[in-house]
C-alpha cells in the first residue's frame, strides 16, 4: 500500500531540516497516534549525512480493544531507522518492530523541496506491505486472513502521524524560530 502526502511549510528549508533532525523527540504533541519519540542512536557519517534510530511509542487507544489483551507490553512501540542527506535534503526511513521485524515492510522518503526563500514543501512517500505469513508458528490460513487487519492496524499507527508531520514540523520550527530570535536579542 502506498502512503503519499505533500504539504507546504512556511519557513526556510534549512531551518525546517535542522529542526526535523535535531528536535524529532518534540514532534509527538502534533502526531495523533504517537505518545513519545525516543532518540536511540545518532551517528554522523559525514558532514552531510547522518543515521538516526528512533523508538515511536504508540498511543494504545488506536489498538482495537479486542486485541489489547493479547499484546505484550513490548508491542506498544515501533522503531525507525533513518538516513539523513543534508545536501539533497532527503530522509530515507524504515519503520519496523524489533521483535516482529518480518511482520511488515514500511520504507520511504521525506523529501524537503525549497519553494522560495521562506517556504518549502515536504513530500512524504512510503510503501507499506504486511507479511503475517512470515511469522513463525502462525498457520498460513490464519496469516492470509489477518493481512487486512494487520495492514489496517499498521496504517492506523503510521498514516495519521505521517500526514500530521508537516504541521508538526511547522510548529517545532516556529518554536525554534522564536527561541532563535529571543536568543539573538539577549
């Protein structure tokens, strides 16, 4: 399944990219299906490229009530690995679950495109493929029947937050802009 979204952000592209890279943990108030984002690893590969890993804590209210008793406590998050390319202003990402990495593939890109000196567009493109048949011990017929349910659950976790990401970036960039202006005047 394809997930695509584009939106304008009314700040210079450099400010947005910097806020996105350095303030990821501050995004959750604007992301409807995420309670918290933990930065678990950041590695500078070159002056223009970095890798970062994040743990996205899921708002458990989006998990169907019927499934909640069967989910272990470690099922309340997903992880992402990202590769940041400052020159191209592109972030390649992959979402997964540490214990069930084979359950689904979700890979994509966040592309930041300059529109003018004070505005830019973010293009979000992702491909999501559920693979419950890969889970060890799950009968094939159960796996095939569960594909729509798993796809819907993963979509309910990822899609609303990916769609809200531009608004979240607008907000944290505005906060950093206010801080920057205050810092300059003191």
